[in-house]
């Protein structure tokens, strides 16, 4: 099973709102993987330390904060990021992730006097913006670079942003409370007009990544 096929299985394990339609397209190998896998919610990960979990949670919530709609923490995104970092990233990607989270754990308290997760929201946002500026030469930021595989040399901030967005919008919370959700079967329309303030349909998130 390749990484793209595994990603589809992880989406189903994460309990996304459209797992039924996605499951129908899975191969026999993918279905067996799902049958043999423990529940995503109940799975023990044990990859990040308690402090690093707080850092990742604060980063994810800074990227998708709770406003009048749920935020990343409400959707269980920090746990999703830990699972993906532990079991889906390859060795090169995981090394970048681990170096990035180690830097956040050691550098931020030294420069700001407090751990990242204890800083004010404005400081947290400014730190992530500085990290993005420093990573701006990555191909991850190429204009229109949206339909692609995971970039193995993407900087840590890019990894966290991508996993946060994907984890949020394929969660039940993101699908039902932020995207427009219809539990009835839908057909795919590749040219469905959206109003200026309309959110996309939950099903489209999976089709566009499929």
C-alpha cells in the first residue's frame, strides 16, 4: 500500500463525515487494513511528550482558532497531527518534524521567557508568521501548488499547517460545523458555483484530495 492509499485509510479512521462514500472506493488491501486497525479515537500514540503535545495544540489552534465556529482543538487536530507524524511521515519528513518541535520547545522559552503554549495569542501568531517568512523559499509555497503529494522537504511550519488544515476539514466537526454538510448521497459537480461568503461542501474536500 502506498502513502496516498494509506492517507485514504487514515481519513476513514479519523471518522470523517463522508467515510461511507470513501470506504466504497477502497481496495481489498485497504479494507483489510481498516479491519485490522484499532479505533483511531482509542489508539495509544505515545509519540510526543506532554509539553510537545501542548506546543502542537497551540500551533494548530493558532492556525485554525475557535471563533464563531470550532477551532482545531475542538476537532481533535492535535491528536491527528501526532498520529500522522508518528505513523505516516517518512524518515526524512519525521526528522524535519522532530527538529522543528525540538526548536519550538527550547528556543521559544529562551527568547520569550515562556513556552509557546503559554504565550499570548498575538505572540503565538507572530512567531508562526516569522517561521513562515523564514520558510518562504520552499516549493510548498509555489503559486497554485494545491493538487500535489506531501512535499518531503517541506519545513516544519508547512508540515504543521498542512496537517492542521487536512485534519480539521476531514473531521466530523470541520465537515458538519464549518463546511456545508448533507448526509444524503450527493453527485459530484466540478463546476458548482459558490457565493462570496459560502463555505465549500464537505464532500468536495475529499473529492479534491482523492
